[in-house]
C-alpha cells in the first residue's frame, strides 16, 4: 500500500506540473518581453529628441514649437515605458494560478479517492481474509459463555441440564478433569440415566490418559445395567473389553450396537471395520453368532510384486455364485498387510437383506484399488477363488491379473 501511495503522489505532481507549465512559460515570456519593449521605446524617444533638437538649431522649429513637441514626446514615453515596480506586481499576480494549480490537483485527487475509492482494496489482508475455522469459532463461543454457566450453577446447583452442558463444554475444551467433576455431580442428580454414566466414563477415560481400565469400565457397566442398548456405552464397552484382552466380549458389544444402526451409516461402516480388524487379529477363530462364515488367505502373485503401492486399498469380499453381484461381506485392508488372513461372516454384511448366510455358495474376490473405490476400475489388480460353500476354511486367493 505504501508503494501505491508514493506512485499516486508522484503521478499527481506530474499532472500538476503539466497543467501549470504553460502558465509558468507565459509568465516567463512576459517577464522577458517587458524589458525589451521598454528599451526599444527609449531608443525611439532618443532618436526623436535628437531630430527635434536639430530642427530647432536649423531654424525649422521655433522655440515654442520645440517645447510643445518635446512635451508631447515625453508624455508618450511615460505611457509606453512602465515604472520599475510594475513588472514585479504583474509577475506576482500571474504566478498565483500556477501555484494554486500545483497544490489543488494532488489534493483534489487524494480527496476524491478517499471519498469514492476503496483504500482497503490495497490491503492484502482485506482482499484475502484468513479463513475462519467453524470449529475454532464454536470453541471460542463456548469459552466465552462458560463463566456465565458456572455462575448459574453456583446459584442453582441442582440443575441437571446445566451440569450436562457444563460437562460437554469442558470436554469440548479438553478440560477433562473438570468434566469428570461435572459428570460426577450430574450422576448424583440423575442416578438412573444410562447416558450420564456413559458420558462420565468417557470423561474419566480421557482424564486418566485415554484408557478405559478401572473406573471407566465400572461406569460403562453401570450404564449398560441401566440400559443394555445405550449406543455410547456399547461402543465404549467394546474398546474396554478389547483393552482388557477379551475380544469375544468386544465383538459381542459391537455386533449388538451395529444391529441398531442404519446399514449405510458412517457409524456402521466404522464398526464393521473394527470388527474385521479384531477378527483378523484373532486369526479367524472368532465366528459370528449365525455360524455362517468363510475364511482363508489372500496373497499377491510373484509376477505382480512391486506393482501396487503399500498404501493401496485391498478389498476382500464374498459374492454369491448365483444371484446379485453385490458383496455379501467385505473386509478392507491395505496392500502392505499382504498376505492377509481373512474371515467373512454376516457381521460384515453390506445390507441386512443381503447376508452371507442367505446363499449356499460364494466366490471370494480380492481386489487392489488404486482409487480406494470398491467399484472395479481399469488398472486394478484382482484375484477370484473357485466357488466355495459356507463354512469352508483355508481358502487360497491369489491376486494375479490386472483389470483392463
């Protein structure tokens, strides 16, 4: 912006100079012309005076005629030749337009720009304001309103809604120890609310270093005792069981929860992924409650080694031999996990109406997707097993061809 102002001032001065220059030139011309004209008039007067004197000597003019002619000549000389002070006054009078123009032009330009221009447009910060993160804005609002909420609860300590809001505010601001105190008070006010104990467990786990061992597990159990279907309690219970080395209990909690969620929801997708990873860690030994499953191993053919990137997505899924071609159960991992031991069952169903147990024979498809999309695309790598019956184990699938 400083550079712009400097350039603008320079341009205004140039414009003023261009406008004033003719005035100044005219003035200088007049100043130069005035003395030259006066000198010419004086020279003429001298010549005429000499002629008058010659005529008087030669008897052409009488003394009276000579005096009259000389008086007239002097009068004309006084009219034609200005006094010495006159040019100075004329110069000062003529100089003012140039000075005024030189001052008014830049001042007028600046005034007009400030009136109708937009100085902020020269500020890069104004042209490109920093993006505001909505989450940061919300947290700032929470932090601003928090003191008022704390004061209100001091005046009304038996307000469960206020304590619930206070606990959630502390959690959002990552003030976990204070959130624990807020939920402890809320649990005293609402000892029969499962959600209160689930939130209390979450706060306690975060306050003690993101572990569910100990008191958080006790609070989760209390929540499930009050409401065995509470979603947050079931979700936390799965992690608590996994942390305690009880994968079967974790699977039971998450399968119970996934049954309550819409099949195409993000939460259901996350849980299916958690279940798949957990079952893979168990080496394919855990089976779904329905008992319908297939298991085996996926390998990459030696001829394709080095072709996919380690971070490329690997889909392993079962598809009906006869019927719709949509996956009945799916596992999603990465190429770096190869060779992959898999087990597919009804808990990994993409839709409740299209489960593995509804079809007697399936094929196992393993596909490496560069794009991460489940729909096959040219360049993807794929391997397909022969048809197998439900309950078949040790299925070998080799990824050996590239989709064209």
